[in-house]
C-alpha cells in the first residue's frame, strides 16, 4: 500500500469519526432541547398552578371583604337605629322634666294660695304658733 492510500484511509476514518461526532452532537442537542422544552412546560404548569392558587386566595379575600362590608353596614344601621332611640328617649326625658317643673310650679302656686287663706300664717309668711306652742 502506498502512502497516499494510507493518507486517504486515515482522512476517510477521520471524516467518518467527525461525521459520527456531528450526528451524536445533533442527537444530544435535540435531546437537550427537548429536555429544556419539557422543563419550561413544567415550569409554566407550576406558574399556572400558583396563579390559580393566588386567584382563589383573591376570591376568598373578596368574599371576606364583602362579608365585612355587610357587617359594617349592619352595624351602621343598628347605630343609626340606636341614635334614633336615644333621641326619642331624650325627648321623653325632656317632656317628663318639663311636666315635673310644671307640676312643681303648680304645687308652689297652691302652697302660696294656701298660705294666703290660712289664718295661722302671719304676713311675713311665718306660721303663727298654735295653742300650746311657744312664740319664737
């Protein structure tokens, strides 16, 4: 065998090894790419799951907010009702005080009338001593 044939055989073997290396590199590259795509799909699925959990939590918070708002409105309505009742009771109290003042004034008028006609009351409003009672 001459040298040029040996060189061509070596070049052919090197070319064949290079071709096999390129094919192996392409095959592993495709597998790597598929793994990356699958990894991204998995990551996207996890992100969607987290988004769904956050959405559920947001809905629960909205429900709690709506309940708290309803409770606040109910409390405000009860407070307004209590305020009206307090005002009604204050009006009734003022009426009773006014009636009491009017009755005391009437009592005083009757007392002055009684003193005016009572023969035992002196002109200064003092009572005259009754029999057996010492004079002051």
